[in-house]
C-alpha cells in the first residue's frame, strides 16, 4: 500500500563518509523530487526528475548525486558527508499534468552527520 | 527568488478552538496549496486553490485564494488533537513548488 517509500528512515554516519538514500514510488508518477528539510523545518527542493531525466538542480553541491534507474526510483548519493548535511531528506513524486502541485511525499530520511 | 511569508510561525491553542493562519507574497501566483506535516512524516496535500477568490473546504479545514493573488488563508474549525503538526503554504515556481516557512500548531487538551 505504500505510495512513496524511502530507506533508510534514520542514517547516522561520520563526517567524510559516503552514503545513499533510496526512494521508490508505486503510484505510476513520472516526476520525482528530493527535498531537504533543515532544523528550522524549512523545506527546499534539491532535484527533480521527469521520466528519468534531470529537470531541476537547485545549486546543490556536487557531492550530492541523484540517480534515477527507472521512473519509479530516484536515489540520492552523498559523497564526503559534512556536518551541514544533517537534515531530513524527503522524496516526493507527482503525476504528469499536475503542474507539480499534487506532490506525494515519502516519510523522510533523517540524516545525522557526526 | 520567490519568498512566501507564513504567519504565525507557531500557535498554541486549546482543543476546540478555531485556528487561522496565512501566507503572503510580494509576487502574484496562479496556485496556492496547503500541506500538513505530521510529526515524523512527510507533508500531505490538504487543499489546492487555482482561482483568485476561491474558497475551498476539506472537512473542518477551509482555505481561500486571496483576491490580489498574493495571499492565501487557512482556517481550521473546532481543533482536535490530531490537528497538531506543521502547516505549509506552497505555490508554483518554475517547474517546482516553493514552500512557506510553516506554522507549527500545538494543541493543549
């Protein structure tokens, strides 16, 4: 029944490590997104993909690399983790023709960098 | 870039009270959205507004698209404990959504 799922839910790691967060949606949507929510709960888009093609890259450091193997999956790989990367990362998806409005969010991955 | 100013930033109310929050911008938009984020979860779309002056309800929630197209309001009537969470306004940027800073609602039983 899960619409947008993310793994892992929690990720605790040391500075300098490389980690990945996976996202899958079973809604048949064509567009997927990654958002970062900081400690003040501000929600900001990082990337969006439409049918496996990168549409938006919001001046995110090169250490962040999204990968979309198919339109149901959008993974986020982060190299050389820094303290400032600690946040909650949300994956989302939206159907074609929705004008990006009706976005369905996953439960989030809380990343803590020590 | 686009900026949405959401107020209040937080609210502490008694169960049963009505709630009002709003979102303003210096820019004109064609869409206003309201999302709710429960603790530990991702945001969920509550109401979408597509026309200036539009008033739309979803149960105890009512949202309005301001006539000037620069603002929107969300009201919750007769609040209950499960209304706790963060409410975000959002609008449509260039191929993306832009979110307000959120209004955190806390309810005292």
